[in-house]
C-alpha cells in the first residue's frame, strides 16, 4: 500500500495525523504533499495547529467537511 493510500485510510477512519505521526506510522517525510495529493482526489482535509508536549506547534490533519 502506498503512503498516500495508507494516510487516506487513516483519515477515513476519523483519526487525526501530524507530521511526526506520519513519519512514525507510514515513513512519510512529506505529509503536506501527501495531503495535497489526497485533496486532488476530491477528499476534503481540515488543517489545524496543535501544541506538542514540548510546546512546539505542528499541523494536524483530519477529514474535513465538503
């Protein structure tokens, strides 16, 4: 299964995903590019900022609403 397909499946299950999680779970160094590819398929993706345990802010992606 490709990274894009695995990430899409993860999002379709209602789960959120950050770049660090994408790297750990799917080996994806470029989550933002995979998200753009998924959006080109017509899938809405919602972006938010979340704060990590050490205070850093990172993007968080989840299925959006059309």
